[in-house]
């Protein structure tokens, strides 16, 4: 039985002749689905192609594709591979002690956040200094502001944060 179902065709395909007249001439059989199974009937009239011209014939077709988006150069971002361990309670205690120092306040009783950051290495143990960062200090300052009712205000140039103890 030559070319039967399941038998490979001459071109190596599995029993289907891709160069038959129906496929070459874009023939579509008249399919009549009169089953009332809740599906779409022939009278649906919808455009399943999304409004595009679906002519994919071998004579050129009219397929319009968009250009590939521009790619951004790979940026290496340094990040720590090991989580830092920091005694937040000790850092908050050191910061609170520094904030209570009246000598560090200006005439209005305010202290600058950058000056507090400069004094951190002087007031914490040396082994803690390698783990301390500006974000850790800012988070601790926010905790202290909540616990001790500190007043945090920005300067007019928005490059400084002023801290004042609520009296």
C-alpha cells in the first residue's frame, strides 16, 4: 500500500503530501457546522484575523512586521553577595546619644543629618563601621523619629535633612 495513512511520503513527511492541489491553491473546504453545541456557527461573522491581511501565500504575501526594539547596553551594578549583619539597636542607641548632645545643635536646636553621618564612625564600635551604610542610618533615624517624636524637616535646597528633638 503506497502513500496510505501513516506511511511516510516521498519527501520524508509522515503520510501527508504537502504539495497537493488544495494546499498549493489555498483551497479551504466548505465546512458546515450545524451542531448546536454552544460554539460559534457560520453566521458569527467575526474577524478572527484581528483586522490584518492574512495573505501568507508563497508569492510574496503582505506581512508587515515591526522593527526590533533598540537594546540597551548591559550595565554592571555592584551589589553585596553576602547580607550585612548589623546591630541596629546599638546603632540607634549611638545615634540617639548623638542627637541628645546639645553642642551639636544649631541656634534653632536642629542637627543636620550629614553631620550625624560624619560622627557615626566616632561613636560606634570599630567592628560595626564596615557594616554601616547611609540607608541603614536613615532607617534607624526614621525609627527614632517614630519612637522619640523627632521632627524631620528638609532645607530649601532639598540637599539636607534637619533633625530636631520635640521638646
